[in-house]
C-alpha cells in the first residue's frame, strides 16, 4: 500500500461514526452524525495518549488522532485509573436510552466531556445537559472543552449528595452498588436512567431504568464495568445481594418507602430494592 492510498483522518472518522451507528442498535441517524461531528482528540488532551489494554497502558506511537478512532479506553488520569470509555459501549448506551431534541439530561461522571458533548448534540435544539463531575481537575477540563457548547452546564460536585433537577435522562458513567433514590425521583414520567450496576465483584451490568406510571421498569442491557461511583458503591448498604443469574432477572425497581421488599426481591438496599417481577404485575 502506498502512502497516497492510505485512508485520510476524515475517512477514518467517518468509518468510526458508521461503526458507532451499528453498535448503537438504533435507527436514529443523528447518532452517526453526532459521533462524526464530535472529535475525540479534542477531549483527550495532547498526545501521545495512553491506551488501556487489559490491566496495563500502552502509549500510542505518536500524536496521530487516528489512534483514538478505535474501540479503546483512553487514559484521562492514569494514576486514578480514570479513562474515556469504550465507544462501542457508549454507542450501545446511547442507542438504548435514545436522547431526543429538547430533553433535559444529567450526565454523572463526565470525565473531560467527550460523551457529554455527544449527549448535548443529541438533545439539540432546545435541550440541556447538566454535567456533574466530582474530580475538580476533570471538571475544569470538561468546562473548558465545552465552553463553545450551548445548553451545557458543568458543576464539580458529588452527584449522590446533589439536589438534581427534573430530567428526562440520567446518564451515569461510574459503577454503583445501588442508585440513590434522589436519582430515580429526579426522573420525569417516561424518564430513563442508565447506569453500570456493580452489585458485587462478579456482577457488572448496564441497567436501563424507566419511570412508568406504576413504578420503575428495569432491564439489563449488557455487561459493563466502570470505576466505582463515590457515594454509591459501598456494599455495606446491601441487605440482599444477587448472584449473576439473579441479577440478570431484574424487571423493576421499587422505593422502599413506596413498597416493602417481597418474595420477588433479588437485591435489597437501604432505600430501594430490585424485583424480578415487572411493574404491571
């Protein structure tokens, strides 16, 4: 292959966006457009970059952005194990929760704002993204990276202790043992929350929770492991912990104040519990 026949960076970005559209399992053409529009290298800091491979990091040979348009974790803070997440996984997340123009989104765990920017693009026009990042340095980077975006606000705070605004979508980028009830209560009717549920060391599942008229519907999307969410990852609050098979059977989430745990409970926490029976039953 000659140098002239190699793909250009624009061609690489275009193919990456097409891959994300397929990975999303969605027919929404705006997802491909969003991944094409938002340039990953603008959020990763100067290269070369550290790519997570298994339990180690490997430095890219150069600062060529082409290295970023793969399904790889990119270090944001190597010392803390904080990375920009795998694009295929986030494409699947986005396809599952289907952000729409005009919606209000809360993004918990923004990193440096790459997926925040994609969320912002998907809820434009008329929408707003409240970006919450507990790490001050990362929050500053997010704020700088998103300075030119309309409809985005960035706050450095602990999302588990924060009074959240009403939202159509809460997009969580940190592993939780159990979501704070304030997150569920912030959902508008029909609102969705997607989070990595890490009930124990062997269970790591992405869960989509939807606020229905009779309660909170829940479904498993895929396996997913993230760094722990500060304030929501303490297993001491678990009165009952599921095994892998039980965890995959969840169909609903209930606030204990609304309904006490019953024989359908497969996971019980201080303020809420997960059931293997749907909300309509």
